[in-house]
């Protein structure tokens, strides 16, 4: 039996590779909760009820209510387009994150004004955001160049590494990551941030070596 309704949420690759807010300002539990809230928005017409037990059950959240409140507060702080209303949580940029396909127009989600989702609605209360002029903004993922066998870096990322570590230092770190990926088969969302993360971890060792 063919499907007549398909709902999906767009998770941009930049969220996992380039968005420092998601990568470094949320812990792992908050990252997972944020992604699951995106899916909940898709299944609830962007009206995520403020019932913590309901949310916890739907997203398989095993921590205490106080932890969820703190995690949601942190998400709102880091991603200001995720909003808290009187009765619902919702994404102000929902139309940029959500797509809806249906062959049955009678089942298409509608706003209070009778408009199908995809119109500039913004909040679950149906208020029109006239300033939503960037809804068709194109998110471009920069092309990346391959270094050695496995390392992928955008031109600006490679330039930043050279500026920070010098050309030889950048080459050494690229070579180290390349060898590790080749020997372990490891996969990383961002090779650039992996190199920076390794460099930060190496700093205490480098300081000790200087003292010796």
C-alpha cells in the first residue's frame, strides 16, 4: 500500500560539522534532546506540549524532570529560535526545518487561518512573521579538499590551521589524523575540529616537555 503522507525534518550537515553552538555548547544529552525535539515538532505540527513526562516518554529521556528543564533551558539559550510559549514549545524557524508531502489535500496540516504549513506562520499561535524574508535562504556546505589519503578540509579551514600552527605544524597534524583514520577506520564529523581538539589535548604534554 503506497504512502500518501510523508513528513520529514531537515537536519543540515552544518549542524554537525560547523555549528559551534551544537558541537561545543551543548552536552551529548542536550544534543540528542534537541534533535528529538525537531522530530517532535514535525509530528505535532510544531506544538510540543509542555508536559515533561509526555516529552520524556516520546524521546526516551531517562533523566529527572529537573534535568530536562535545565536541558531545555540550555537549548533555548543556545538556539533562540526554539521558543517556549504558554502551552507549547515550538521552533520559530519551523518552515526552514520541515517538509510535508501528501497526495491527500484533505489531510494537509493547516494553520488557524486555513493556510497549509509552508506559509510564513512562525509560531503555533498562528501569528504571521512578515520579517521571514529569508525562508528560501540556501545553506551552502563548503567544498572540501582531500589532504593525503583521508583528511578533508575546506580551504579556509586549512588556512586557519597554517595560521595557528605554521605550515609544518599543520602538515604534521594532518598527517597524524590521516594515519589514525587509515589504521583505525575512524570516522569524524569534522576533520578540522578533530585536529583542533587533539591540539588542545596535546597542550599539557607540550608544556611539560618545555619544562623538562
